[in-house]
C-alpha cells in the first residue's frame, strides 16, 4: 500500500449517520486517518460505502461439502446428527493441501460477500488416523496461509476437543482428528500463536468446542490460557445437547455456563438456539456475544434463536457462516429476521421507531462481530481499520429509496451481487464484484474438489 489511500463516496454510513460526498483517508497500516463529508470527488470513487462485516464463526473445510448433504436416508427423523456422520466420512480424505485450498476459496467468497474478517473455529488438527502431524500446528499454519492468500482478516480459534461426551468417553472415528488433551492443546496454541504473529491482520483466540467435548476442569484451564483473548464455544445448538447436559450436569448448557463461569465481553457463545426465556435474558445481560449462524441453523434444523427477547434486553450478537453451505452476508441477516417473523407472525421485528429493520440488523451485527473477534472494525471513523464495502448505487433496487432504505433494499430485495468493491484493512481485495486473485484461488479449489469427488 502507498503512504496513503484516498476514497471518495457519494454516500457513506458513518457513526453520525448517513453522509454525502465523503472523503476517507487511509494510512499505510490500513487504519482510517480522517473522514470528511461535503468534499469534492477525489481518489478512488464509489457510490455507497458501508463498514464491512466480521464473520465470527466458520469451519472452513465444510465449504467443500456444500450441497452434498441434502438427501435423507432411512431415518425419517434425519437431523444434525446424521449430517455429522457424513461430515466425519468426508473429512477422512482431507490433507493439509486440501484444507488450505478449500479455506482460501471460502475466504474469497466471504470477501466477495462483504465479510472482511473471519473467526476460524478450527478443529481439524491431526492426520486421519488421529496421529498428530510432525508439526502439531500444521493445520493451523494452513489456515493462516489461506488468509495470507485471500487477504481476509483472520482470528484463528484453535479448538480444544478432548472427549466424546459429558461422560468423558474417548474420541472415536472422525473425532480422532480433533483430539487434544489440555496439555497438548496448550502446546498447539503456543505454536499457532507464533504463526499468527508472523502475518498482518491476524490475531488468535481459544475455542473449547462445547461443554460436551471439553471437561469442566479443562474449560477452566482453557479460559485461563486465553487471558482475555477471544473465547468462543458452541452452546445449546441442539436439543440432544441440552438433554445430555441435563443428564450429567443437572442443568441446561447456558444455565450451567452462566452459573459456573464469569462470562464477559471476551466470550462468544455460538448458536444458543435452545435457551429458555431466563437464559436468554441472562445471556443478554452478560455482555458476551451470541454468535448466530442463521443459514446453517436453518440448514441443520437447529431451531430459532429468540432474537426478539434478546433484542429487548440489549444483547450483543453477530453473524457467522458456520458450515459455509451458503456464504451470503445479506441472506444471513434476512434469514435471522424472517425466522422471527415466522415464529411470531409479525413484521419488522428488529426495526425501531428511529431506525429501519436493515439498519438495526446491519449495525448490530457489525458491533457484535467486531467485539467477538476483538477487531477495531465495523465503523467508518478515524482510528478504525479500513474494512469497507461499496454497493452499486445505480442498481434498480435502489430506485425510490434512500438512507436506511438502501440497507433494507439490499438485505430484503436483492443480494450480495450489489457489492462492487471491498477493502480489508485498507487493501482492496474485491473490484467489480470479483476477488482480485479469484482465477488462481479458484483453480486450486477446482483441482482439489476433482480429487475429493473421485475419493468419495
């Protein structure tokens, strides 16, 4: 990047609201230096500029499974658990080169969809046999290498996965690729931290997979190891998980977590679809982020997050692409809102008397994502990372609308094809709607998929 980059937007969403003729100066480290409205056109010119989104939850390798699990076997009650069996069979064939190529392509799609950073909830650590690679952090290094290729901001979240259930049973089958004791995990985290420190626009956190997969003692030790870094955990995704916790811990997952740990703003609780009203209100009060993945939760039949109640109690939340079955920023937010409408039989659940539905959804997700990944992003203001996206202001979808209506039209009447340009930490990675390295990254992905399809 040159010493300074200048952008000019006909319209931009700033902390003060919508502004016109906005000039943004970005320094060579990717930080916004100044934002001034009412300026003459200069530098790179765009129509409608928005803060770009943080994707707080992804399992990169699952991108290669998209579209492969939409059949049903003999079980009429097909659910997440049968999907998981297919996932285990698939990952038996993945090697480090495969995972790097898949991750880079998925990140490319995220950038084209308007996500400029991703929380990679990374649990594929070992060889198919369960034996560690000679370099225990081999797979973590591949996630970092993928981010270096794509240009996405990375929050690497190595996953602690040490048991097959609350009863402490040993890992079996495909789970063996995930497994580490707390001591092995500490070593992995140390090695991965060094790798992350060697590239720009990356940080690291800690992710116990779930209350089922990490013992109570290890969960405590993992939180101590995090020392304030991002701390993410799957929670209350499926009713079967709730039943297991009730059987062994005599409490529901979120209930138990809130009673046994000091939950603060470094925590991100992924899914939380199976909560009581009291749990929902208490989680909102905790200052943690609820990590919602509406497309995946719909695809797996997880259930509906109680967004209406959570909103009423000022809870923090963000969005993630999780299984990456479909990577679409606009559709994640649309799916969240529509799930509330279908359950409650009402419209515009997230709207307020001052702001439209799209505005509340978008700005809430911006804030929650930035908090969950501990990134100074999600805002077009001095001192913030220049994580930005532009929309095609000339689109017919924007005829007759203005200001908040632009967000409403994008999220509810169109899709991410409206995105023309994306900057991640000041670097332009998408132009004309396409990633600048799409040809190269896609070619590698096609080669990998051809090989994997033959094996499956």
